[in-house]
């Protein structure tokens, strides 16, 4: 066995603890007196220390150990939480995260000692405990009551002849024999792993001779909450107990030094065992008294931790982790099923004609049933792939806090709808764009504190991140109550850059001007800062979001703030589409981008700048003849009426002229493959229709 | 590529013999996934001219290419014996090519295959990497990879 098989657990748990710590420290900053939070931080730091220690990550262990020390003092009321401490704590978190990143990449924590942070921690510790508040020191640590809860079960172990031989030999070499019983917290989910970590820890100091239950049973998790073993070692007992207790989720470890003669006697005679126990109790009491400061902390911490986990986590783990590739495979098969279903539906409707009768009706009923099942199945699979955006947005409060310090602006982030769910692939890629928008709001959006005061706004600027579902889309809005976008300055900048002439600038709408912000290397920041202003910004946000099939919109009122609206599709693989025909060729257009469908007569077509437009309900809409766009054979004569599909992208609309409408359908998007050089991107994919025919999917976004 | 040829030289290889125009061509059977009858090909606008379009092969979308157009021959004429040969290439996925007729499968020993010299003037020769002798008949052997490669744009 080696530690690497526990690496994944370690990484997962460390991530969990880090997020927990980050949340707690944020809370602590607001409520420095909150005892629950302080306990929680202490517990998380302690667990981190234990885990890092057993995995052999000494630097990480040292750092978390010092964090734990500080909180030990805070807990016992010897020092109070200052904003300086909070800053250092955040640095610690970053450092631990860096260790963890190293571990993820190379299974090693790296070589950064983070001496500076450790020193700062210790300085704060020294300064904090120096001016101890006398009235608070009266808290006496509660002693763990006796050993009734933790009997010395190791005395029950019966030795085989071979084990006796080994013990005798070890003792004759001057090694100590320890009997040890380890109690694991009842809530622990991976008892075998914990046991393994304990063995791993103690085997650094000696050899384990006998187990109870057997080592195989321990490995298979066939034991209650405790297990016992005998260890021969040259190291002192306290050291052994300490390393075992350092493993997280270990409730208590009891043990004592034994003589071989005592052991054999104990095994043979019950009375002798009793006597040994009495003696051991005394020994245990002694070790309790002179134990290192960490030991009482340990015993105090355990019940608190137990209480906490009882309240928070469900007792049993009801989730499974599945490789995303397996989900993709499942998704593909559901897609196939939907295609098969669609073809059954089309056979059903075509053979509808003369047959009639009971069998046909039964057939239709079954098809409808099948349709319900496949739709349900599709929804379930989609749901499985859906994850709440929480995993992405939960790091933002911390980021805003840091930005607030860095920019010296007071600001607060309000988030709603963190539980809004999106397809896994979308969630994975939405983090960066959102982060960018938030930075943008913090840096460019919000004014400095002085300006805000002058303008009569609340000193603390607020940034809102709201997520919610709207039809087949998820909307994420990032808004601030800052200055808003100064379109005049943007216009000047655009003219300065030679993008437009001053005359053009006069006629531009506010929307068109704001669109400049999404152009590559068009930065509005007056000076380049760490946070933003390098000109790689909103254009990247825009292209990232568009790559996910979404779009970004901006609303801004000068002096009152701006709002970025990100619209994302719920799913990427299956969409609702309108089927159209152009010269007998079938195309699908996503329903999401369709506004209305109009029937017009050819003489309604007007010309503006030699381009065809129509004027409907006060809006002038440019027309695109799909047959021309898609290089179809021209028709001999103009039709008497034209079908126009009005599509929208953001604020822009266009009318697509098609020959025929074939109704709405759920379609499965398939790629065209790599051979076809689809550089125009008009065709975003293909889909197989119910009758086996292939239809191409038009990406109307490329038409604007 | 070179290694492949050396290794293959020691073994007998199987080829599917197809007719394109008046000539017979051989396609290494190890690349052939399937042979299907001519079916409706959905045209894809705005792509390379030699791509006929895409077909639905048991739910999968497969691009189909006209080897005639690619070799600058006269355009395809679809008949009862026209077939689409589906090639499967490790990293590239599947691709169909249209042939006039599928004749047979032949096994050729290394000594039955003659290498052909590269002739830059003859665009057809770019796709051929050998000539097989099967009895009295001569079979031009396709270099499967060069069929797939994009021609250099002039």
C-alpha cells in the first residue's frame, strides 16, 4: 500500500476545507466574536494539518499548524480577531491552495516554505497574547472524562506463536512494545482510509506486530469505530499517540507501554489483565497531565467537531462521482434514442392514412407513451449533467474582498441564484468570463469612495451577481451602482483610434457605441492596473460566452451604474428548432433566436442602400434570401408570397426568406466532422431527422 | 508513413478493387470500415468543392467526398452500382468516398506491387503510391492518407 491511492481523497477534502475556511474567515471579518465560526476555523485548520502530516506534506503541515495555534489562542479568548489577522489568514489560504495545486500536478507540495506568512502569523500570535484580556482567561478547558468511553481494547488481542516470538525478539533488542487502540469518529465515511493513515503514520516509528480486527478486515472496513494493534518501536509513547491523533476524524487514541511478560500473562490470566488495566489507567492519567499543549486541544476539539458534522452533513453520502465522459456516452445514446423515436413518429403519421382501426390507435398510444419516456429520459440525463453555478461563484466574495483592499474602494458583493443549474461543460467555462465582468465592475464601474460621497451615493459600492433561469436560457447579470459607461468618452476613444469618423460618431446609437467595448484591444482604463486595463478584456468575455452559444448585453445609465447580462443556453446537445425548407433542402433554425414569422408579398420589399429590407410594425428589417446565401439554384419566377423568419441576436434583427416551414422539432446536434472546411460557420452542425434524412443546422448568429 | 510501408512489405496485403472511370483502383482494406449503396447526400453549402455533402450512416453524420472531383476527372454519374466506401482513419474519424463500382477483394504479395515515381505534373499520381499486378490486370493503389489531405491551395 502507498499513500498515492489516498491522494484523491486528500485533494478533495483539502479543497472542501479550504472553501470552508474561506467562507468562515469572510464571516469572521464581519463578526470577529462569532465563536462558532472560530471553532469551525480551528477545526478545519486542524484537519488540514493532520491530513497534510499523514500525507507527508511537511510545509503544508507547518503552516496549518501555526494557523491552528493562532486559533487556539483566539478560541480560549487570549486574543481577538483583527483585520490584520484576517489578511494574513487569507494569505495562508492562498499559500495552502498553492501547495494543493502543486500536489495535484506532481503529487508533491513544492518547495515554497512561506516563511514570511508563518512569521507574520507568529508575530500576530505574540502580539495578540501579549495584551491578554484578563476577564476572558477564566475559561478552563474541559477535561475529557476518564476512559469509560475509550476502553483499552488492545488488551483483548490474542497472539499467535509467531507474533509472540516477534514481540519477545523486539523487546530483547531494547525496543518498546505499545498496545494502542484507536477510536474513529462515528460520522467518518472512510474508516479504512483513516486506519490506513494511522498505520502509515505509526509505521514511520516502528513495526506493527498484531492487529485486532485483522489487517484484512480493517482494510475491508469490517470493524466498528475502533481498532487495536501492537507496535514495537524505539520512539516514546507520546510521539506515537500524537502522530496517530493527527490523522483527521480520529476521535481518540489510547495506548501504553507494555512488557512482554505482562502481555503473555494478560493473555493467560484475566485477573492479571485487570491489574494491568488499573496500572495503565494511572499511566494514561500521567501522560494526560504532562501532554504537549496540542493534546488537550485535541480532546476539546473532538466533541465540537462531532456536533458540527451532525448538524451539517447528511449521515450517509448519497452522491456518486461519475466521469463526465460516461455521461457524454449516455447522452449520445439518449440522442440516438430520440432520433429513433422521431422516426417511429414519422412512420406512424405517414401510415395514418387508410389503415385506421384499433391496432393503429394502439400503435399511436404506444408511440405517445414512448415519446413521454424519451422526453423524460432526456430531461433526466440533462439534469444529471447539470451542476449549480455555486461551484464557480463561491470564490467571488473573496475576490471582491481582495479587490476592495487592493483598489482601496469600499464595495460589497451580493449574489442570488447560486443554485441555478447549468450544463457541466458550460459551468466549467463560465468562471473566467464572470470573474472578468466582476473585476471590470469593481475597477471601472465603481467610483472611488470620495467621489461616491460627493455624489451622495452610499460609500460602500454594491455589485450584484444574479442568476436565474428564463425559458431555455440561464441569465447571469453582473451589475454595479457605479458610474456607468460614459458613451461620450468611448466615442472619443473610438474616433481617436480611427475606428469611426466624428461624423459617424454623431449618428451612432448608445448601443453601437457600447459595442466598441467588446472589440479586441479596446481598453478604456486610463492606466493599466493589475486588475484590468490590458485590452484583453470584454472581447474575450464576449467570445468565450459566444463559444458556449450564449451572448452578452450591456445596459448602462451614466452616473447610475451598468449591468452586463450574460445569456447562456441550458444545454448544448439537444435543442428545439424550427425546420425550414429552401429549394427542397432542409435546414434547422434554433427556436431560441426566432422572434416571429411573417408572410409578406414581394412588393412589400423596399430597398435601402441597395439592400432589401421590409418595414414591419415600425421596424426596418434587413432581408436575407437564404437560397442566395446558401448557393441554391435560383428559382424561375418570384413567388406570390414570401415566408420571412425574423431572427434576433441581441438588439439586431434580420429576416430570413425561406420556401417552406416544416414545423418545430427537438433535434440532436451533431458535428460535421473535421474534413469539411466549414470556414464560413453558417452551418453549425447537422441533425438526423425522423425519416433518416439529414438536415443542416443554420447558425443565425453568423448572419449579423 | 515510411515505417508503415517497410513493415507492410513483409506481409501480403488485401485491397478492395474499385472502378473509377475506366481505371481500377485498390484501397487498403484495413482502412475500410464499410461499403454502402448510394444514398441521398445532403449538400453542405460553402465548403470545399470536392465534398458532395454528408450522409446519415446509422445515426452518424459522415462527410462524403467525390474522388473524381478531387482528381480532376469528369463529375460522378450515379448508377445502380455506385457505392460509397466508408474509410475509417485513426485520428480523423470516418469519411466516405464515392466510387463507380466495387469489383472484388484481392490479396497482393509485396513482389506484386510496384512503386510509382512521383510526378508533379500529373495530379492523379499524387494519390497513388503503387501499382499492383493481379493476373493480367493492373490496379493503382490509393495512398489513403493523401486522399484525405487538403491539396495545397495554389
